[in-house]
C-alpha cells in the first residue's frame, strides 16, 4: 500500500490479510477499480465486498477497464473519496488506475495542475501517462 494523501492509499489487488492490515491502519473504505474477470484468480467484486464487510469496512466498486477512463468514473471516484468517513484504500491490479482516477479528478477540480502530474508519478513510482493523455484529450 502506498499513501497518496492523508485520506487516500492505493494498492494492487489486496488479499484478506491486506484488508485486515488496512483496517488496523485506520482505513474505513475500500474502492475497487477492477472489472470482474480481469484475471482468473482475482476475487469478484461481490467476494471483495463481503470480505470488506466482515472487517467493518465500507466498499465501493467503480470498475474501470484499462485505457477506458471516463469523466463519470472520475466523478464517482471523487464522490466515493469525499463521502468516506475516514481514509480510503483504492485498488486495481497494480494501483495505477486508482491513482489515475484520483489525479484526473484533482486536476479537473483545480487542486492540481497538469504540470504536477509528472512529479506525483515520480514520487509515487507510478506511470501516470494515461492520466496525462486523458487530460490532454479531454480538457
């Protein structure tokens, strides 16, 4: 898990043990950005929601197919984050989609500039080319 802000952490697909660790760290909500069936061994959204519920974590599923971001998905992600009653763990296969959604939302809402995207990607060790390309094509 990588901490992006006080409210947001990103991660690759978490295990049940990862979710328990996240809860112990104070995470209150899980946001899943994977579509069901990306990999044969990944848990379904329903299975992940049940694991989160067992730990007392709220759960939001905002599936994003790699390379197919939309303003609606960005808005849904920002809403899930803003409505959370504490820190959020957002995940996908590697964490990149989750950070991309957040980054685009931050730029669209004026809390970041497009110029800030490279620095964020470097700091987080995540390739945010998808965010830059989406922003270039959509703003």
